[in-house]
C-alpha cells in the first residue's frame, strides 16, 4: 500500500505541476479543459487550473494520511475522505476519456487511470 500511495503522489504531483505551469502561462491549453483554449489560458481558466492544482495537493495529503505515512492524527478522517477522492478521480477519468481534445485524452486518461487505481488500492488496504 505504501507503493501505491507513493505512485499516487508522483502522478498527482505531475498533474499539479502541469496545472501550475498553465497558471504561469505555459501554452499548453490544447491539453487541458477539453482543448477549449489553445495556447495560453485566459485568466479565468488559469484560476481554475490553480484550483485543480490545490485539489491535487489536498488529494495527496489524504492518500498519504490513509497510507499512514503522514498526519497520523487525521487517519480516521482519511478513511472516509479517501472514498470522496476515489469518486472524484473516477469522474475525472470519465471526463478525460470523453474530452474532445485528442492530446488531452491521450496524455491524461492514463494518468487518471493510475490515480484512480492507486487511490482504490490505498483505500481498500
């Protein structure tokens, strides 16, 4: 289970770094938000990317806590929250599979699958 939590963390950090790069002005809009904004994202979309990055960091905290690697005082809360994380990751996978952006689908669907699988393994240990 520690391995799954670490793999989750690495994968989620990649997602968070990508989102933060979008916030900073990286011209990768085709690979995010359904490809709606090719190139640099407009300010409102950048704000959404920042929120997404923060959510991923929160998910990391929940998964690592559930794996008993950090924040031991919050373990009992993480037992419930991990299922919230898992549900949102399942929706994320569906969204990535359904996106009209081929590049987004090809890059992020496998990552979303890894995130979901490792969260499930961590949740059910």
